[in-house]
């Protein structure tokens, strides 16, 4: 949303606007509670080019999202009103950028807007806003700190995992052969996995990933799954659950079939 304010109290305007809109939505849809989540972000328009780029970006958002094919088709936009006959004088500032005659300026503005390409608009908009979301410098630094911290943590875990399994290597054939002859001596899956079949399936994925050193995509192909998220979620759960991890490790270390030492 692009808004021109004269009293320089944007927060007060946003509060009144969002409150009224929330009341309207709650009344129409017979609901209660907040409609908007979190505090608003704002950016000061720094010139004519910035203003036009921001407006073009807003009007073309429904096109980028795939909701409509052209901006004027979006039913929640006031662009249809502007195209046909706009009696609202809040856009006069923009029309004057194209012509001193209001009606000619309006038509030229609409023509210019339709000629804009979504990709170019997005690139220009991000460039004008330093390639980031509309947030102040302090907030941007906090977000980047969290992102970097997560990356470092992930890299450390990855290195630890690589170090742990670097000497444990089995071929796919060895893994499949070992699981054919494998039967747990006790019902180790009870209370942890729902069924014995689920336990054996997760054990196979674990072996293929960390002993066979296969990628999730290769395991997906072997298992004939439509996507690898099921496998990824199962392995992630094993890594996070101490009980599951202990059971899996104990079965692998204590069973000669799984270790590829079948006699």
C-alpha cells in the first residue's frame, strides 16, 4: 500500500485503517480476533521514480502471484476506476508526472502501467529498497544474524555427521542383502515405532543414507516415492529422538548381518 499523509503520523493512520478493516472483515465473515499479524513495515518514498516503481509493484502483485493475467482484472484493486473515470483526486500528483491536463495524465499513466514488465518492476523495486524487505536497518541486522547463526549450526552438525560416518561405508547391495536376513531379537520398536514394518523401513532408510552415503533423491528413486520429504522427515526424527537413535545404533552395532559380516 502506498499512502500520502500530511500530519507525519503514519502509525496512527495504520492503526485506524487496520482496526476499521478488521472490524469489517470480522462482521462480514462472522469471526473474531486479529486480521493482520505483526507490526507494519514502512519505507519513505524518496522521489518520483521510487513512487512510480512502488505503485507499479503494488498493482502488478496479483499478476506475479498468478491470481490474474493483467492488473485491472484484480477485483480488489481500484485500477478499473482509474482506467474508466477517476473522480478521486488523490492520484492527481501522479497524473501531473505525465501531463498538466488531468484526464490526459490519467490515460498516460494507465498506458505506462500496462507497458511495465513484472520482472523489471520487481528488480527495480528491490534495488530501490536495497534488495531487502521493507524494514529498518536494525531489524535487517537481526534477521541476518539469525540466518547466519542457523547456517553455522547446520554446518557444524553436518561436519560432525560426516566425521562420524566416514569409515562406515556399505554398498546398496550389501544393505539390501543384510536386511533380508535381519530380524531383531526383541520387539525394540514397541512404544517407539507404531509397527515392526515401520521400524524396518526407517532402519533401511537410515542405512542407505548414512552407511550407503546416498542422497535423499537417490533413496527416493530406490524406494519409488513421489517425493523425498517422507524419508527426510523420518531420518530427521531419528536424529532428534535419543530413544530412536539409541535403538537404531544398538541394532546396527550388535547385529552381524547389518554390519555386513554375515558368515
